[in-house]
C-alpha cells in the first residue's frame, strides 16, 4: 500500500499539505473563494457524529478536490492527528474494483489504530468513478469497521452519488437537522463579484421585492453599476470556473487546454456510463445551437441520429446528472405543476461549460477567441444571459432533481415566458431581456400574474424601478442577489 502514502503525505509530515499542488495553486490564484460547503463540512465534522457520511456533488473541474484539500489543511492546523485523516481518490489507477477500495480502507484503519487513533476522518474523492463504492461503505458500517469514522464523499454526477446516498439512507446517524449533503456549483455571479472587488453585494433577491429597500438599492447601484457590468462581461466568458477565471485575470485569455480538459472528462465519464462519445457530442452540439429554444425529444432524436426519444432521454438524464445542463418544463396553470411530456427548454449550467462544449465540437484552434467572437453578437449574448439567470435561479430551489422539476418552469402560450419560479411565498415570473429599451409587460405576463398571484420581474440592462407592481431590475443585480 505504499501508493496510498503518496496521496496522504501528512502521515509522515504534517506540514506537507502546504506543498500540495492544489493548495499551492489555490494560494497563487486571484480567485481564493471559500464556498458555503466549506463551512458546512467543517461543521459536520465538528459535530463528531462518528459512523456518519456527508456527500457533495458538482461538475468536473469545478474545484471539489481543492475544497477537500483546504478542509484537510484546516483540520491539520486545528491539531487533528494527521495519521487519522485519509484522502482517497476513487479514480486512482490502483483502485480498479471494490476489492481494491476495501483493502485500501482496511489498510488505513488498521494503520490508524496501530498509531493510537481512536477516531478517523475519511475523504473519498470522485466516488462516481466506482459504481459500487457505497456497498463497500455499507458493509463496513454494518460490520462496525467504520463506526468510529466520519466520511466525506465527493462525486461528479448524481447517478452514482445519489444511488450511494440512497443505499446509505438510514445509516448516516442522527444529525439533529444537520446538513449532510450539498452541491458544489460553479462560482455564482455574486461570488465572482466578491472575488474581483473584495466585497459582497449587500442584498438578497428578496430585498428587490421590498419597496422600502428599493431606494437603498438604487443608491448602492449608482455607485456600483460599472463594477457589476465589468463582472458580467467577465462572467459571460469564464463563468464560475475558478481555473478559467484565474487564467483570464492573470493573462487576459484562457488556455485551450482548460476548455479541452473539461470536455474530455465529461466524455470519459459518459463512456464509463455506457454512453457513446459520438452521440454525447452530437447531442451537445444541438443543445448549444438551440439553447433557449423549445425542444422535443423526438426532434433531438431525429437530428442527432439517436434511435428514439427514450435514448435521447437517457443521454439528457446523464448530462443533467453531470451538471452540464438544466432542463425546464412548461407549467400547467390550472394544476400549477410542470408538464413533463411537453417541449422542454434546456440551458447549459455555466457559460464556461457552454463555450468549452461548443468550441471543442467545432475544433476551434483558439477557443477563447472563438468565444469572444460568439459573444460579439447581441442575440448570442442575450441567449447566454437567459441561461445564466436560469442557472442562478435553480440554485434557490431544493437540490433533488425530482423536487426541483416543479419549482422552476417556463410558460408556453403563443409566445413563451422565460421563467416561473415557485417558492414559499408563491410564484415569481421572470422575463429576461437584454436590450437598450425598457421592456414592456405583455398580456401573457399579466395573465400569469392573475392566475398564479405572482410577482412580475422584468430584467433590464441598468435600470432599477417599480412601476404598476412590476419590478424592473438590471440583469447583473439580479444575478448578484440570487443566493
């Protein structure tokens, strides 16, 4: 098991974590952001519910491993025994099957016990790479081998990770309401704003609907609109991918390799799930071309050369589980629920994902320049802005896919209404516009307002106002407050 020591050098030298490649890169980065999950996981570990597990998921290359290494560094700095901490990536070459996984865990546990460690903390990275990882954990929990351990598991798509959570359901201890799962999204617009300007946007989305706070927001906006616009221009290129954002801030461009690594890993994971590289890319090509348009499974099957709508559905399910796309369904006004069998709207989760996919498929020699050129079209920019708004609003609803289906929808009648957000206080209808002119509400918007008793929100470029019970809000302000 000598190979395992290379992943856990702190067993021999506590301070070696500071020489870790991920830590060094984070320290040198212009984008040093601690996501909310950092606090959640440290709180989870601090509760010391031995025999429990925290699972978090997120797209490839988003920074999950860096987050894990930062947490390990924090634990070591707090005085945790370094021999009681295991970092094990399940996509390591030595982990070929569940037997290898089990043997690695047993080796660590026996070694920790030999060194007098009564309790251990185990970090399992990229569990999606091993289909039966959770069965191994379940067996070891049942046998008592992990009764004195806390496990933190990461994965790149929900298919493998959710099945693991379900398998371990009822075996994660009594948490007294403690958060035990999460999604590591790409950085939000607000997080990028803070990274670039050193301070947060001091408002939340609910504040936009508070008449008493509008004057305060207007004053703040007058001083900060140029900052918001600058962040929007950057976010349209880099999205919330820290590695892409860091490169752009340092050198003004994004290396081709960064685009290609994301797509290569996405395709590799798809093939691991018995999907065809050819059809994954063919489908992604169609989705990038038709983003913000209404789509049917039959049309996608026909145009991508996939055999049937059921096969397309399987591919789309994978892409959504990998946090590459989000799918919105039309809402039935009478039932106030999504209609799953009708045409869908499919957005990319993040602008960088969109650019990486599009430039990879079309084999651009300079993906960054190709992305800048694509964004020079106002129509293209408007489409991507609509996708960004959708991807930020989706973060406001429950993380489980089967629950969020009815929480963020769109409305279809002659012409569509972009987004319908359901929340505890009712509904908010959002029409996304990116034009110089102030948008005018349509008859359909008023219909939705009446039927759903909804708040109406229309986006603008830089104008904030309330008129006839309709809220007009600048796109970047909406994005910055969507948390």
